[in-house]
DNA sequence: CTCCTGGCTTCAGAAGAGTGAAGTTACCCA
DNA sequence: TGGGTAACTTCACTCTTCTGAAGCCAGGAG
């Protein structure tokens, strides 16, 4: 249960992830229904405002707000184009950063298909070899890795949050009851 | 840009993902800051209520509410235990369904580290071989797959949503600007 | 018997997100 | 000159979520 925490990470009473955790930042950007579904639609190839509104199923104001956030965060970019003889149009295109979110969206798809009562009439395959596509946790050596086989290590001597220096009388460092893992 | 849509999926004006999409269901459960961070903490090994409250940084009511949702959705389970000579305790443990969310959480971590200004002093390696651990999109044959190499296919003849039959005058099928994939 | 702790619940209030409807602007076409 | 459409914005409102503070209950420990 849980991954293996080594060294300074072992004692959970000495550190917290608040502040530096990439998951937090990521969730602030795409951690909402509209934002995530806009990204889903972007992966399906949707580029136009009204299509996002219709296909995600939100009000224009909501779509506009989230699209602005996603553009500001660099996941989408607004691109003006004009076909000959047609009026000027705008489209929202996936950037490299946006495309990098594919594992997350596909991971949610995979999880939802397995663990919720959804039976999607759609499936994803590798264009080259026709095999089903999914996400996997693995190491750089190519091994499939389960949660129990992950070791978390610290680069720094301490992951402690920046706190006022304990020079003067220490303000009673909360005694953690039986916190030793 | 976008994946390849084949057959009945090609014409985006004839279908929408609303209703059956696993991503939607998944997002309803874990698509919020508190829920996602509770899961992050669960992966780090947190099991007790007060620790979730403190480490996620939310009010008890918020934590209780989301924990209840996560238990109801089957990602965590409440487990009562009693060490000899100690009072009865409860803990929230990851279920198999909860553990299956690892690719998503790790995917968010990976994305956030690369695309937001977070420099986490922590890294994850494969316990066996010490190589860095990450998530990857790949097919069952083991090929790494990019967005452009994914083909979406339909199992059913049509993914069309139940709509009122377009018997009367059709409302001018919008000209799609360069939508052909 | 009272204290303390873990694990909550309850409450009132503030803040934020989402809505539908309508309005706005830019541009092409007839 | 007028119409249509894309891409929004604005408005007034509702609905939900989160918060802080307090309270509650059970079960050891002193």
C-alpha cells in the first residue's frame, strides 16, 4: 500500500507536497469538467469555439473562460487563418504541451471504462499495427512497474516546506502520534 | 492534429461523446483539486483522516465529503483496525480501482513537472532497476504511440446521440473548414 | 471520572463557477 | 444596404463548493 519512501521522505511528519507538487499545478489548469472535456475534444480534432461549446455541453461563457485559461497555460494556441474567399476564422490548436496531456486523458478514459458503468462504442488502436492503445507505467528500461515497485527519492537533503528559521524558541514541533511508518 | 477518426466517426457533425464517455465519469469523481490530491496522498501512503486534512490542505468537511465520494466510487475503502492495547482506528486504503488511477496521477505529475514552473525535489524510480518511472502511451505490441498514430474506430454502426429525426427541412449542414483528417 | 485524541458533523457565510439570454463586433456575400 | 455567421462578451442570477469555528461521540489513559 503506497509507494516506497526512502531517506528523508520516510517520515511523513517532516515534509508535505504542498507548494511544489506538479500534480497541484496541473489540477489547477485541467482539474475541472469543462477543461478536461475541452482537451478531450481537442484530441478528437475539434478546433472551433462553437464546436467546443456544443460538444462539451457548456455555456459559451464557460467555454470562453476555460479556453482562455488553456491558451494562457500553453495547452492550446489561438490561430487565425483565412481560406481564400472565406472570412477570417480562428481555431484552437493543440500545442506540444497540450499534446503531452494525452497520457492523462487516455488514462482517464481507460480508468473510466474499466471502473465506471460506461461502455464506450469507440476504441483506439495503433494506426500501424492495429493493436489497442493504452497507457502504462513503466521505467526507462522498459519494465512495467506497479505501485509497490516505485521508490520515491529526494534530491535535496530535506523536502521540508520553507518555514521560519527555528533560531529562537521552537514553537513546539507538533508531536505526531505513532507516525512512524 | 488530433487523432484519426475512421468510418462513422469521420463526420463530427453526426456524433458526440456526451453521455457515454468514460472521461466524463472519471472527471466527475476525481476532477477536482481535493479529490485528486487525496488520491496523490493515498499513493504516498496516507491513510488517516487528519493526515489527509493536513497534507491536502483542506477543511475537514471538504475532506470528509470527498473521501465519502471516493469510497462510494470504489477508489478507497474504509477499514477499521485495532492494534493490541490501542483504541479502534479507521483508515482509508487504496483499492484495486484506486491503484488503477496511478497512470493518471503520475501522468499529471509528469506533465506538471515538464510544463509548469514546478521543480519537485522528489523523483520516482523502479525499485528493481533504479531507472526513472513514467507513463507512456503504447499499443499492446509494445510500440510507443503518438497522437497522430492513433486511430479511433466505432464498434457500433453509429455513435449518433438520440436526436429528433431530421425529417423536416434540414438546417443547412455547416460547411466544415478543412476538417478532413 | 475527567482528559485527550481520532474522526468526524454541523452551521452560517463567502466565494466561485456555471447558466440562459441577449448583445457586440468583424467580415463576407448578395 | 442588409443578412448571416463566427466568436465571443456581458448581465443577472442560481447553484455549488469551500471555509473556519465549533461541537459531538467513542474509547483508552491517567
